[in-house]
C-alpha cells in the first residue's frame, strides 16, 4: 500500500487524519515531538500493522527510509495559548519544519500537503474570507509568530512547487473542534466545555461580539482527505461557514451541558480577530465538499468526550489498557 507521513500525528487533527488515511488503506508513519500532542490520541493504534510512530522534532532534519507517496505537515502548536507560550518553537516548525518536510517530499517524489490556517487572513478586512484575500496580519504582534510562520510556510511551499515542480496542496483550516482536543488547550470550545462541566464560570474574552465559524472534526478531516486526493495546487479554505458570536457559543455550551455556570467577561487578547468566516465556494466546486454536522451535534460529541476524560473512561486513561506514553508505539529516532 502507498505510505504517507503525517507530522503532528499525535495532535488533535493529525490523529483524526491518521485514522482517515488508515481507513482508506494507506500505510501511515506518524511523526510528533509531543510538545502539544499526546500519545493518548493514537493509543488505539498500538499494534496496528500499517501504522508506525516516530518521536521527532521536525524543526530538525528528518530522514526516512523507503518510499513515500505523501508528506502531510500538520505539526505546529495551534491554540493561541500554546503558540504564545512557545513562540520560537512555533516559528521554527512553520519555517524550518516546513523546509525540512518539503525537502523530504522532494527527495521521495512525494505529494506535499501543508496545513495552513485562516490566521493567514489575520484580523480580516474582507468578510467572509475568500482564498484570493491577502490578509491583515500584524507581523510584530504576539499572534504574528503563528500567522507569519504559516504565511512563510505557504510561500515556501509554492516556491518548491515553482522551482522544483513539487506536487503540493495547501489547506487553510478554520476553527475546528471535536474529541481529542486537550481540555486545557485554551481554545474557546475546549475552555467553555471544560469550564461548564466543572461548574466554573465560562470566560468570554472582550464583550463576546467577535465571531468564529466552527467546523466539526469529522467534516474537516473528510475535506482534508479529498483535498489530498485532488489535483488542485493552491490554497483551499476548509471550514464551516456557520458563523456565531463567541458569547452565543458560551450560551449554547451551557445549555448542552445542562450546567448553570455564570458567564464572566475577561479582557480581549491583543490582535484577536473580530470576525472570521470561510467562503467555501472553492472547496464545494473542487471537492464536492461541505460540512454536514450541526454545531449542536458536534458539541454533544465533544462534551461526551470531555466527560469521558473527566470520569476516567477516556482513551489512555489509567484504567484503559494502554498508558499514555506506551513505548511499544515508539520506534528508534529516524
Ligand atoms: P495540536 O496542538 O493538537 O497538534 C499539533 C501537533 O504537532 C501536536 O501533536 C504537537 O506535539 C506536534 N508538534 C508541534 N511542533 C512539533 C515539532 N516541531 N515536531 C514534531 N511535532 C510537533 O493542534 P491541531 O489543532 O491538531 O493542529 C494541527 C495543525 O492544523 C497545525 O498545523 C495547525 O496550525 C493547523 N490548524 C488547526 C486548526 C484547528 O482549528 N484545529 C485551525 C487552523 C490550522
Ligand atoms: N475566547 C474566549 N474565551 C476563552 C477562549 C477564547 O472568549 O476562554 C475567544 C477568543 O478571544 C477568540 C475566540 O474565542 O475571540 C476563539 O478563540 P480560540 O482561542 O479558540 O481561537 P482563535 O480563533 O482566536 O485562533
């Protein structure tokens, strides 16, 4: 079977993507340094005959034996609180990590797939955002470490395409949520669910009038898979155009958890985008893709997952057959 390599495979999206490619019959090599990911997310793949895991920092050179059909670069801190804590690692994995994985793809004659982000549009002056929009990013603000790393990564990916003829895909992912998110990753969906389940106040930043558009992970991953299999070179937005205010999301989470937590207002982080909503015309036309899962259903699934972690039933929990850092999953460094 063709073999692909996924960086960030122990993360939220990388682990779901690994499952999708294994289900399609691919062999998958997952690479991750576990800086924001967890072995818990891939614990169910222990002993899988078509999955191998390598613990490695892809900001360092990566060599792999044998053929590769695809290299999918998903490694990067992705939650604002993670990349604000890890600014240099974030810039390195977006720049050096992208360069290293592009070099690997070129050496193997593999297709390259870059996980970019709606953050390349920054605090957008065009709404909703089409792929043709160049963005409004503050390069020296705190969020610049992530936004500019991804903008550099896109530029480097296109340079490899134009200079070396590398076959490339670029996805701009909009806010995605679902099971396998870290409860403490600081993103708004995980924060609100964790807080509501613990009976703590839900922390709305600013006045809560800023908007986001939330895509359930199963929808997102189907779009990612279809884009990989397509022939389109150039950025494609993948996200759910269903836009809502952050304050309204807090209300929805509170209703669905059945909790009675108060909502409290905290300062808005610097450069927090005021609006965000994908124009997905390109994905619809090219991939025949659009999200199907309603916010309410996706939130219910995510709440169930967070409950299972809280009461010890979750994957990789102490009572589960695998410890979170199962050595059997790991191979010698490549
Ligand atoms: P995540 O933090 O759950 O996963 C990222 C994974 O990358 C983690 O397992 C982490 O340990 C790994 N990693 C980080 N630096 C690494 C390095 N130097 N070497 C090897 N592994 C490293 O985040 P996620 O939400 O799964 O995001 C995955 C990708 O998708 C990221 O590139 C992110 O920028 C992109 N993205 C995600 C979203 C979203 O809403 N989830 C939105 C836009 C873009
Ligand atoms: N946010 C919030 N409360 C939280 C976490 C986030 O109000 O506990 C807000 C944040 O300020 C932003 C939105 O929710 O406006 C989405 O934040 P997130 O960190 O999920 O991702 P972003 O889209 O900003 O990258």
